[in-house]
C-alpha cells in the first residue's frame, strides 16, 4: 500500500512538472513570436552594409560643424525623393527638422524607391559641404515637380550639406 502511495506521489509530481513546462514553453514561443513581429525588415540598395553602429543625423551634423567632410554611417529620416528615378533623397531627423542633407548615390549606381519618404534610412559613405550651382538646383527642383515659377526663382548657388552613399538600408517596421 505504501508503494501505491509512493507511485501516486511520483506520478502527481511528474504530471505537475510536465504541465508547468508546457505553459513555460508556450509563453516563451509567444514572446519569441511577438519579438519577431516587431523586428524591422530591411531593404538594401547599393553596397550591402550593416545597420549596426550608425550615427544619428544630429551626431553627424555636429561633427560637420568642425570638419568639411567625414566618412560615416548615418541614420536619418527620408523627407523627399527624386520622383523621376529615385536617384537622390533628402534626409533629416525630427530633432533637427530645419536641417536636411542631400543624398546622392555613388557612381549613379543604384536608386531608392520613389515612395520611401517618411521611412528611416541608414546610409554609409561620405558627408560633406558643397556649393550647389544654380543649374543643378534647378534640375533638382524639376525632379521634385516644382512649378516653372519656383524653378525660375532659383538664381543663386547654395552651400549644402551632402552625402555620397555607397549603400543604403531602408527600414520597414513590421505591423
């Protein structure tokens, strides 16, 4: 009889452990599924680059205050994109919305989607200052679809912050 009680106790403990482990496994799987759903997906353009260790737009802007150019990996928000081909974009950040950086792509070797405004981007290349000619400014205004009056109003070259990207990652948050 003692033997039956002992077997019953062992069976009860084993059953309790099995049901606890199954619950923990379900919780772990559910947490893993939730984490995967919130992981961003990446679209790569140009050279394949890593999203790791990218400086913020603000950090790069601060470095450019004391330097003319820097080799850097930067993260920012796409504000505008060339609507003709996707051959350039303007990038900034919410913290510095009044500043923007004009991004071109190395050797005109790749383009980004024309509908990527508002997305986060990571780009690797060179950030620098450059005087942009009136002709080039007018060309970009045409790409943006500006009116003839707006284009004609461009009469002076402008010093701009630019970025020559060898690779770009567009970040798409999973829903």
